[in-house]
């Protein structure tokens, strides 16, 4: 009995202890939750108070700055820049233009004293379009202020201008900045200008390829759906405009890189990448990038012949791969043949690749050449010139001129041997050879009147021959059309 009471007492004691522990734990959990709520409420209240305090601080600073600004002289650069930052607040376009003109002129008059304020303006990121009749296009606020920096032409202004190079919006704007920086310190800023121009080229190429792809897709949709919506036609028109503008921008970057900055290294890089050929924005047809060739002509000189030759041969490979009936390919090839003529004629006999281009043009490749074109090509051999010279109109002198003439005389002998049965060609060859020989011996007597008569007579013969050639071509075309019609008629009857 006594043991039972003892056991019961122990059990009650244990239960009491457990109950007390549970109560203590529950109380602690409740206290923690209450404390967490208090902390959360306090944090929220503190954040709200801090936000209000920051708002009040900003308002106070703004009011203080505004009061300080009002105390400034109206021509103080800080005042002028602040007025430009607030330009969009003007109610009318005329008021906006009046304020812009006033502030820009004030900054220009302030000179280098305005540099700290101008830097603050660029940091602000503000920009807006302008309509200022006294300033050249394009009209944006940032561009006009950049123009003011360009006008200062000091090392201090150049340092600020150089920071604008990566954020210029057009090739024209970038070129203007680069020209000024190169005038101030070419050894300091040339590499910066080159880097910015290369980046702009890559970016512009990406955008142009994007617009060209969009235009091609929209063109396909229009072709598949003649009754396309007005919205689709407008989208195509806008895409075409963007693609055309992209091509113009690329040409501008070419001029900046290769004519202004003389970036020979990048010219070689793009040549190796095959930039001498590009694709039409309307189709996948390749065509010669004449703008690129023109921009790198003087920079790379005679070294460019290898890439002219590569482009020339690519055009012919594309023609062979195309349908024989694709007149567009043939027409395009003939159009670009005129582009290759000058470099081929200039170095024919001197450079093997130029010689091959010339002979291919003369012989007509797979397409039967027009005889009139052949005569013209041969007669042009008498014009000795250097296509890649800085001044192409400057005549050759000394051994270099003599070597060009000797090479052409040797080529004329080859052409004469290939055209023994063509009397008109022989006449053209004789006149051309005589002209070259006279150029080789400038002291020789020249019967100008006889030479003139001979050329006029030959030109009349070639003109008559060309007329007859065109008549023959027309008759052949008519006959082909008649034969095709007869064939279609027979096939219809058989069906």
C-alpha cells in the first residue's frame, strides 16, 4: 500500500514536471512570435520613416538647388545646363527651340569653363530632338552639345569627347568626333576612335542583316498573298526603309574606318572574312560589295587585286550554279563586269590575275561576247593608268610607265593572233598598238589629223557592225519565240 502511494506520487510529480515544461515551451513560443511581430512592425515603421526622411532630404536638396540656381547668373554654365535638362517642360516647340538656342550659345561662349557642367549633362542621360534652323542636321540635344565640345579643340574638351565615342548614334556623328580628336592628339585618340568605329561596324551589320531578313520575309508573305492587308504593306515599306538606311550607314562606317582612320588591319580582316561579297536584301543572291572595294582601294592598293579577282570568279561560279534561263543573274554579271574592267585594264600584262580577268571579259566566258564590247576593250588598252594610284589622273613616268606599255604590247600580239579573221579587230589592234608605241617614244612625230580620220572611220564601221549585230539578235529572238509558240501549239493539239 505504501509503495502504491509512492508510485502514484512519482507519476503525479512527473506529470506536473511535463506539464510545466510544456507550459514553459508554449510560453516561450508565444513570446518569440510576439517578439517577431514587434520586430517586423518596427522594421516596417523604420523603413517608412527612412523613406519619408529620404523624400524630405531629396525635396530639401532640390529646393536648395533650385534656390541656388536662381541665384546664379543666367549665363552661368550650371544654370544653362539645368535649363537644358528641363527643356521638355516647355509648352510649345518654339519656346523649346528658343531656350535650346539660348542655352547652347551660352555654353559655346563659356568655352572650357562649361566643361564640368557639360559633363553633368551627359551623366544625366537627358536627350531630345530639336528643330534648330541655324544648326546642321541631325538635331538632337546631345549632338549639339558634342558639337560645342568639338569647337573647343582643347585637350580638356577632347578628354570629355573621347568618353562619348562608344555612345555615338550615327557614323556621321562618330566621324565628326574622330576628326576633332585626331586633330587634337592623334597619338592619344587614334586607337580609341578605331575601337569605336569597329564596334559600330559590327553593330550596324547586325542591325542591317536583321532588317534585310525581315524585309525578305515580308516580301515572301506579300508574294504569297496578293490581297495582303495594308498593315503588312506598311510593315514591308518600313522594313525596306530600315534596310536601305542600314546599307547607307555601313558605307559611312567604311569611309570612316578606311579613309579617315586608315585602319589597314581591319581592312585585311574583313577581306579575309569575304566582306567583298554580300547578299541582296530581297533574295539570297550574292553581289559584289562595291562600296567596300571603293573604301579600301587607296588603303590596300595593288594588294587588293587578289580580292577583286576572287569576287570576279565568285560571280561566274554563281552564274554557273544558277538556272541557264535566269536572265537576272546574267544581267547582274554584265553590270558588275563594268566594275572589274578598270582594275583589269590597269594591271593587264603586269599582274596574272588582272590579265585573266581582262581576257575573260574580252573572250566573253561562256556567253558569246558582243563584238562592239570586244573592240572597246582592246582600244582601251592605249590608256595607261594606275587604278590604285592616289591621283589616278596623273600620268606614268619613267620605267614604271615603260613596263606597263611593254606588257600591253605583248598582250596585243596575243589578241591579234586569236582574231586573225576579224578585219575590224585587226584595225582596232593596229591603232591601239600605234598609240602605245608613240607613248613609249614621246619624241616621235604624231600625225594627229591622220590619227583622227582613222579613228572616225573605224568608229563608223564598228557602229554599222553593231547595228547589224543587234538586228541579227532581234531576228534570232523572234525566231526563238516563234519556235516556242509552234511547239506549244503542237503539244496542245496532241493533248
